[in-house]
C-alpha cells in the first residue's frame, strides 16, 4: 500500500499563546512554509499562524 501524499502540519500562533490548528499539506506542490491569518481564541483576535512540525 502506498503512503499518502499529504502530511499533517501544525499551525501555531505567533502571539505565543500556545494555541494551534492542525492542517493538511501536500509537500510536493507547496514547498514553502504555510502562513495564515486565523482567529486565536486565547488572544481573542486574528493573528498570524505559522507552520511548525508535528511532534
């Protein structure tokens, strides 16, 4: 059976609150690190979330 092409990544808040989202990414098509502006409920505002590795 073949391995899946998508991998799970962790989108972590740049505010330092420790809040994160889990997302999927195809590393063959998207080689750079992802960066989204999403809602952080701990900080109670929209902040930038950057891709980090899952542990």
